[in-house]
C-alpha cells in the first residue's frame, strides 16, 4: 500500500509541477531571426513518422518487424498453455467441454486444449500471411493470453491438494 501511495504522489507531483515547467521551457526556446539566410551545417532530413510511413520500403519493414514479433509471441502462448495443462492435470475441471466423466482434467482435456490452440495458431498464421498488418493485433492478443493463462496456472498450483 505504501508503494502505491508513493507512486501516486510522484504521479501527481509530476503532473502538477512538471507540466508547467515543460511549457515554460517551450516558451523560452529561441526562435531564429532569419531562418532563410542561415544555412544548416548538416543536411536537413525529414524523418517524421508521416514521411517514414509514406516511403514504399518502410511498410514492408514495419510489417516484417511485427511478423517477427508475432512469431516470437507464439512461444510464450504455447508454453503458458502447457503450464496450465500441467497445473490442471488431475484436478477438478470446471469447463464441461474439458472435463472427463468424473469431472477431472485429463488426457482428453489436454488434447482438446492443445488442439484448439494449434487451430488458432493456424488461423493466425493464415491471416498474418494474407494481411500482414494483423500481426500487431495477434501479437498483443498472444502475449495477453499467455499472461492470463500463466496467472491461471499459478493459481492452480496454489490450490489445496497439490
């Protein structure tokens, strides 16, 4: 609790005190007197986000970067599902699709779980290949799912009967 109060206090301080200081510093920046007559020592290169996104080669670089991140995000997704299956094995399963007749999580449930994950990864692969911009969306979804599933696995290990 103390740590969150300190963080909140720092946030308020930076918001109330830091913002006016930044605006005051912006007002103090010198403006050139005659910008047309002054030649720059280095060539001026426009590298704004808009100009970079307009260049034809950059779209492939950006999408290729997200495709690599998407491929990397599959490893924690599969690992978290495996951890969840290992932590659930033999315990009572609340999902009726995954539960065995006696209500426990077993081999059938693990097969269904990994079959669904494999199918979803296959669909993601096809969509990322056809629509490269979707790689960013699936990367975020995969990491979020991996985090949530890992949290569930950690919870399963804290249950009594382990």
